[in-house]
């Protein structure tokens, strides 16, 4: 499965340091519900999770996984859209918090 984040790409682009691939950040880089991630969480995500994220991204572009309208979708996908949307919001909040921390501490 084609993953949206690829560890090889991070290595080629030399992004491991900035994305805390191999060492813990001094702050949680992601907080999802009660779970805090101090490193890049990509290695902890399975193929089903990546598929759900990809389907969610198609949903944002107006495409649905099943034919018909929103009410014709399998309840599984409706739940996935809500869960991924919530996680995306949390990730955005974490990015903003990280940016503030970096601005304050790396002057």
C-alpha cells in the first residue's frame, strides 16, 4: 500500500531530525485523545489505518467510498470520517503548539 508518509522519503529529504523519527521530542509532537507521541507515529500505524486516511482524503475532495450519497455509505466509513476528522483537528492543534514551542525555544 502506498503510504502518505514514507520513512524512505524522510531519509532522502533529511527530515528525520525535524520530525523526531529516531529520538524523542522534548514535547509531544502528537496528542490523540489521551495518547502522547514524542516521536513520529508512522511506524505504529498499520495498512488499514493508512487506507482509512486515504479514503478520508478522497472524501474531503468530494468522493465517497460507496456509490450513492452520504446516507448510502456503510456506517463503518461514516465513523472513520468522524474519527479521522477529529484526529486531523488534534494534529493541527499540535502543529500550532509545536510551532509556538520552537519559536520560543530556538531563538
